[in-house]
C-alpha cells in the first residue's frame, strides 16, 4: 500500500458504504445494502449498467427465440444478452424495434441477431446497430441473419459500424414500401421533411472485415421520389470487407440506391459487387440516377464490380460528383445489359480519376436506349482525365444499339484512350484482378495467395450465393390486395401474371406498362374491383390480357388504355362511375385489339368535360368493342359534352366491330367520327337503341356526326337503328368536303327505325354529294319517325338509296345478313346461323350485368397542412374533410386549385383553409358546386392574407347548403386577362361568380386591395344568374378597386343593377346582397 496516504482495512465479512456503493448516487447504506438515488443502477448504484459475464462465453440458445407473436409496441432489445431472435413474428403498426448491439453481451463469443419468416407491416421499423467505429472494434463479431422476411410498408435500418469479422445476410426476402406508406424519417440534417419510402436504410454503415450479402431477394419502392435503399452518413467497406447484391430484383419508380449527402468508399482490399441482379427504375427525370452518391472512392487495392445484371433505367445507372479509382484498384463492368442514357454520370468534368495503375474493364456489355431518351446511349458523361492520371481502360466485345463498339470515344463517350480487344481475347489486366493473379490460362485466372473467386478478388467470396430458385406454380398466382390506401403500384414479381385490388383506394394516378410484366406464355390479369381511382393508365404489350375494372369510382384524371392487346384479350369496364374534369373520361389511344378480343364498356356512368369516350387511332382486327347501358354526360349539367363518343382515325377489319347500344347520351354529338374511318372485310359499325339528347343552342347537334372520310368496303356495314333522339338530327354530315363511300358486294348502310321526339331539327343534315354508293353496295333507309310521323327523305339522300316504309319488311334493315340463315317476311324475323346472336343475328353477344352498390369509400381525415411550398401542378383528393394550405405559392395554369364541393364527404363537416398563400401567373382558386344544393353537415371556407397576381377567386354553380365562406385580406395586382373553363370570355376580375346559388349560406368578401394594371375589367363579375335563398347573404365590404371599369358586373345584363332569382317559397327579405364601404 506504499504511496497511499491512508487505508481502511476491513475483515472479509465486513462491509462499508465506501466499499460497496458509488457514493455520488447512493442515498443510504443499511445492512450492507445500497439504496440508490435517481440515476443509480444496480446493487452498487453505479451510473451505468454492467453486463453480466456468462459461463461458457455467453449465448442464449435457440430456446430464447421470440416466436409466433405480433408486436404492436416499440421495444429495445439487448440488455446484456448475446442473442436477439425473432421467428414468425409480425411487427405491426408504426412501431420501432431496436436491436442495440452496444447493450448486448460484451463477453460473448458472438452476437446473434436472427429474423426468420417475419413480417414488417404498417410502417414498422427494425433498427439494428448502434456502434461507432471505435466502440465496434472491441465488440464480439455479430452474425445478423434475416431470411424469408416480408415487409409491407416496413423498413429495415442498419446503422453504425459493424464489429470486426461480422456477417450480415438478407436472403429469400421481399421488402416493399412506398413514399406514402413508409414511416421512415431521414435523420440527415435538413432532410427530415423529405420522404423516400425506403425498404432498406443503411445509416452510417461501416463494414470492417465484414461480409454484407443481399441474395435472392426483391426490393420494391413506390412513389415519385422513392429510393428502395436509402444511404445516410456514407457507406464504407474497409479491411477486406465485401458488399454483395446477388440475384436480387429491385424495382423503384425513381432510385434503387440513393445517398443523402453521402459518399461510397471501398478500401483496404474490399469488394463491392452487384451481380446477377435486375434493376428497374424508369424515372425519366433529368439528373435522376438509379444509384446516386456524392463521391465514389475505390482505393487500397479494392474492387467495384457490376456483373451479369440487367438495368432498365432512365437517365443514369450511377451518378456521382466524382469517381476515384486508386492504389491499384479495379472497376469492372462485365456481361451486363444497360438500358439507360448514361451508365456512369459524373457531374464534375474532371471528376473521373484512375491512379496508381488502377484499371477499368468494360467487358461483354450491351448498351441500349432507356426510358429517358431514344437518342442517348453512352457509357459516361463528358469527362477529361486529370493531368496526373493515366487511365488503363480495356474494352472487350461490347455492343451499343445492336452493333459492336469499335470506337469507345465516339460511340460511348469515354474521354480517355481505351485498349480494345477482340471477342475471346483475354489478358490478365483486362479480365483478372492482376495484383492477386499469378497467371492466366486461356481466359481463366490462376490466383496467387490472397486471390479469391474466378477473377482473383482481394476478399473471400461469401458462401451461399446463387441464382433465384424457379418459382413454384402457386407462386405465379395473382394474389389480391384487400382494402387500404395505395399511392403507387409496382410491377409484379417475375413469374406472377398480374395484379388484383379489391376495395382499395388509390391516392395517386396509377400507370401500368404490361411490357414490364415478366410472365412469359401467361395470360396477364389486371383486376380492380370496388376500387377508388385517381387516374389509371394501362399500356398493352401485345400479350394476351384480361383487364377488369368493375364497380369502381374514378373522380380525378382519366381512364386510359393504349398500346397493343393481343389475341383473345378482354378489357371489361363495368358498373363504374367515371367522373373527371379533364377533356375525356375514358381514352383509347394508339390502341389495337387482336383477333377474338373484346372491349366491353357496360353500365357505367361517364362524365367528362369535352368528350366521354375518346378513341384515337384505333385498330380492331378480328375483335370487337361493345358500349352498352352507359350514361354519358357533361360533368357540369349546364355544359353538355361536345361528343359522347369521339372516334378519330379508326380501322375495323376481318369481322372487327364497334357496337354502341342502349346508351343514354347528353351531348352536342352522340358519336363523332373524325378523320379517316375505314371499315373493311365484313367489319361492322353499329349505333342502336340509344337515347340521345342534343341541344338546339349548339351548332348542328346530331346523334351521329361525320367530319371526315368514312369508307365501307368488302362486306362492311354501318347501322344506325332503333335510336330515340331529342333536339338533334339523327345524322349530320353538313360539310360537302367530307364523304362516305360504300364499295363492294355485301357492303351496306342501314338507317332505320329511329325516332326523333320533335321536329326542331331536320332528320339528316347531309349534302347529296356526301354519299358515294358504288353498286352492288346498298344504302337502306326506312321507317324513321319525326314527331310521330314518318320522315320524308326528299332531297336528303342520293337517288340510288333503297327506301322502305313502316309496315314493310326489308331484309337488310331487319337482319344482319352475314349471320342470317333465313328472313321470315311475314313476321319480319331472322333465323340465325350457328354462332350468331340476337334477333338481328349479330356477330357478338352482349353479356347481361348486375350492378351492385358502389364501395363504401373511406374518408381521408388527415388534418395536416401543406406548408411553405411552391406548386406548379397538383392533384387533389376530394374525398377528405380537411384541406389546409399555409404559405403556399401556386404558380401557373397547371396549379389551378379547384375544389369540387359535391364530390366531398358532405355528410361530415368540411374545412378548407388557405392562409398566407400566393396565386400567380394564371393559377386560380375555384370552388365548384353542382346542379342542386346538396345536403351537407357544413362547409367552412376561409381564404385570408392572400396575394393574387393575375389570378382570380371563382365560385361556380349551386354550392352545398350551409356554406360559411370568407375571403379576407386579399392583395390583388392583375396585368393580363385569364381564361377559366366555362366562362364566356377572358376576364380581368378579382371575384368571379358563375351561375352561383347560395342556399342557407353566406359569402363574405372583405378587405380586398385590388389594382388592375390595364384598363377594363370588373372587380366582382357574375356570369349567368346569381341566386340567394333560405336566408343566404353575400357581403362585400372594405374593398378598394383601382383601374377596374365596374365594381360589380352582371352578365347577361339585367334592367336592374343586380340580378336575383329568389324561389317563391322563401321570404325575399331574408336573402341579402350588400355592397358597402367599397372604394372604386
């Protein structure tokens, strides 16, 4: 004890507080027991917990595995144990399960973290790690094994350094996440407000003599900004570590691996390998790469290799500020298919550097166009090697755009000399890692000490790598997603032959490109049953497809089909409500149907702004289109459709047909034929048994309007029969420039048994020169009624037309003769040939449908606000109770903020709030009602502290009952006129009212300061009738208007200053319109 000033000596069985307790955290000491203050831990009241050493070096054994349970609360695992094990566990809900390596058994031989057959769902996060590089070195090595893991909107997070000689394995797993569903919040400073929807996060991961392997797994990420793998605080592999992505499939809308202000460093004889994998990231955004880092550095005799993989990408496969390969390291691109504009895009012009005899090998690759560009296929962006580097680059047997690469500078944009070798020629430097290779035999590398694998890599190749197993037959079945909300849809797994959604609400537009479905020789099946859609586009690939959109709702965007749908395909849209303010509700563009294929549109409500159904450049070859039982009308009652069905540039041949039957149409034109329409080889166009309401206030309304050249030949027929028409002609072809030509035997036009309710329009508006009938083709007209009397056809049709009267039987009018065996003229009935259908012997049979009630739609009750953003385009979900914008700038005509009040859940209180927002350059704020004052639980609208720059606040149609609207503190400056749909002309106004009715509602406009920077314009502008009923009021006060012609202008003008329409059953005195204290 020499050197100590004093020593207290106690017997072995004695005790003292100073000996037994940590004095600073000890409250008392009684009977040799320490009582701790707050913060004291354990028997000695220490400021920390001391892990217990276990006999035999630790290890808890498999018997301690958590198995077969569902975790719904957050928990931290560690606590001095050597094992954290989960078997068949469901991590459910927005919880965090943390496996803290730092708190595990420091004295164990190894730390084991195991997940088998587990599920992460509903935003659950599994976090593994927690070590700094300094604390990781003395820790026991960790064995992290994650096998057969399924993640649905969950996230696996690995963070911090791994102990030396550790192993991380993710195998046989499927991880899916979306930007909207994942709960992961980035921890990088300044990025907490961004969402990337990652399935896997690598946060500050440092691999130290560690194996990191992802194999036989699928990672899927959905959403515009998604990243399947998110990297934060850089990723480093050092000290002979390996990072392998092997036999994996990664699909993402934007990024496969995205680093937030982070670098990738592979050093100290390590290997970073992407091999035998498939990446799909079709984003077409410029400067968006599949794999994005700040800087790439490969040094210390390390290898970065991309081998035997397929990349279907947009702008770039790999993007970085700089790429440095140094210290005799090796960069390898071998045996890949790149479908992208750039394989390597380095932003700095001198950002690519190869130093110290480092090598770049480009071997046996195929370079093709990606989704970003059909003209750019390059290996690199423009770069010049720094003056202190002399790159060694080998190019062997590569192909660009289907042709062998001979000049790597011109064809692949590589800015340094490339040593080009013929196919089959091998050198050590080109095909092997030369530093660990002793020799080469043919093209096989013979490894020296420390060389591993086929190419003598500097680190050992992990065990257990291998190809994806062949899917079982049951794994190719289409499994349905039931319920919930989805904002994106990814392509199905390889072998799976489709997608199925039942009672799902989609919160964003969905795009499906069937060419990305990997199910050879299978019938693709896309099913949406009782779903809510915000836009759906399906592009055919020529494969056989069954598409079913049944009993669903679409209230934003449109329903679009394009591309080729192969033989025996079927597209069915039935019992659905499709309502949109875009130009068309359903569109078929550059669309073709193969032999024996059918497109069925049955019993739908279809509302559009311009046309209900648009078919543009359609080819029907041996198949058919049937539209039956639909109601087609304008989305706003006062504005009918321009055309219910718009058919432009179509070809029907080889018994192809389009049948428009038993539909109700309210439009200027029922069926509008535009451009060249060719029907040949026994093709059929038929418009039958429809109810059509036109409009005398519009020009030339007609059930069938022809505005182009229609050619019928080779036994083709066009039939207009049994229709009921109001306020329109049956046929309109008023321009003599356009023609209908009938050519060949069996070709016929039948115009029969149609009824015009009144005589406000002529039966047919046609010039005699419109019709060209070449015998033996026939034009048959008869038994058409107008106002109850048979139509006179004098001067309407050419002389060679075949006319018949009611009460007589005409074979062509009664029966479709190609399918008719016999016509019984006494009863005017048809006997059909085998395989022909209906009373007219048609070539198709229309199925009967039973329409169930539409799905109960889940209301979005999110009350959060959009804050401090600039929006140039936007898409609103109307089926929610709260809309809130604070400090948002709406810029340009693409950012029109339109609230369609009748599409909202009016059975609940609605709250719409805009505070401190700016509308500029034509961005407008609109509130649109409907035809009647809908019942509501109350609609509160508040627009305050708003800046309007060449924009307007507009109200239209009949607003729901019980609206409380206030537009206050608005600063307006207008330099140009703008146009809103449905207005009579361009306007220069602050507040626009279009046929507005207020019912038990109030509208207050207050404290508006407006300046018109050009003459004319109206402060308040009312178009049509302004109606206030049931105690409604409109107040405008404390407003200042400078440069406007009128404070309040009503169009059309009335004898009175203001125009009102007040229902007789209400007291006029209760309905008030007051303009007070306004300065003009």
